[in-house]
C-alpha cells in the first residue's frame, strides 16, 4: 500500500470512528441539548464528540500532521493538514434527518489529496484519492464498492439541468435565493436524498450549489466530485475549497456556463 492509499484508508477509518459516535447521539436526540454559536449555527455535544473521535484516529496514525476541525480549530503545523467537519448538517442532525455527514479530507501542500464523506444514518460512505478515482459503498460491506462517474450526457448549459440546492429550502437565506435566481429560473430544482454534491458524483444530478460554508464543508466533497469526472469551484471561480458559496457540476462546459449565468468567473 502506498502512502497515498494509506492516507485514504486512514481518512475512511477516522470518518467511520466519528460515524459510530455520531450514531449513538443520533439515537438519543431527545436528550441532546442544543447550543447556538456566534454565527447563529447550531452545535451540540455530538459535534464535539465526533470530532474528538476523528482527531484521535488521525493523531495516533499521523502525529506530525496538522488537523483543522470545525469545532476544535487548528492543531499542529506543516505541509500536511487534515480537515474535519464532524457533523456536516447539524441542523438536519438535530431534526432527525438522516442526511448528515462526517467529512474528513487531507490537504498536502495546498492540494486536497484524500476525501471521505460518511453518511452514517444511511449506512453509506463515499471516498476519493487524488488521481485514484471516487468510490461509494455500504458501510461495512466492501463487496458493494463501486466506482463513481458523473453523468456523461446531457446539455452543456444550465437550461433544464437538474439542480440540488444545499441546504434545504427553508434554510436558504433570501439573499441566497436572489443570488441563485438566474439559475433556478432555468435549471430544474431537484430533491437530494443524499448531499447534492455526492449525487453529482454519482451521476444523479447535473449541478449542485451549496450556498455557504467553510473549507471543511467542501474539502472532501470537492475531491470526490472531481475524481468522478466533475468540476468544483466557488461561485467566484476559486478552484480550491474555501469560505463562501460553491458549485459542483458534471462537466467543464456546464460549470463554465453556470458560473457565467451567476455572474462569476
């Protein structure tokens, strides 16, 4: 096993360790207190416990690496940085919605080289290694593993394209709907039973927009979509994961046309 392969395997192990902890809290939601962070988002003891579990696995295997987590901030330094979102979709988690994720990615010298998205309550895990493709399987069932590919067909413009908007409609701010209005007027907005970016990677959606987020929201999913043959960027055209709204597309031409429609670069 190469170092790159072992990094992907480690990211999967860490995400699954976090998933196990998250599921225990998810099964006892009625007893889980909610808090509100300074930015207005919800956080719970579950978020912190899941991040601790992920960090413990990573630190034990790669003690020299830095770790950036949504709840615990940055620890360590160097050219290798693990990026962790312990519960992506905490609002869904506390509402009993099974679409929440555990996201783990590795950034090496500024490039995302491994990414894992576990969907614990749905029993699925998605992962990618740079240059090695993207994959999906049932948790605990290696025989179900299959390589992911975006939909190779369809139009190269957003007209009639299937579109997933994250978060759910009721959690999208009015200003965000205004920002997306040129796209939602021409694309066909679709439901997303699993995170919309993952459905782009699987070939079930043409486009996905996540209206807000930080680097930990996009690090893993950006690599998974790219390794499935798709495209990722911020709406401002930045190609590395970072703060702000982001776009996932099944093709380069569709991506460029969608950015242009939205006034991006």
